[in-house]
C-alpha cells in the first residue's frame, strides 16, 4: 500500500503543514512589527519592488527553516 495514503501519515502531514503555516505567519508578523514601516502598504500600495524582493527572500528563508525543523 502507498505510505502516504495511510490515515496516520495523511493526518500527520496536515498537522505539520498547519503548524508550519502558523509559524511562518507569526514570523512574518514579528518582522512586520520590527520594521520601521508597514510592509503591506509599501509593497502593495506604493509598489516598492525592492522591498518586495527582500520580503520574498525573507519568506523563503523562514519557509526553509520551518521545513527543516519539521522534517528533522
């Protein structure tokens, strides 16, 4: 039988995915609070491409840390 079709493995994957998303959003909110300006306003309303790239890199970094923590 395929391993990921087992209910325990499937439920575990869902739980870890939800934990990863929650941790990611908490990190994003913390970084948004410690920056001197509103990230959402700067990126969406003012179209600040440079800040968008920095936030994208930050998002990838946080995602890799969360994935490594959950996997290992």
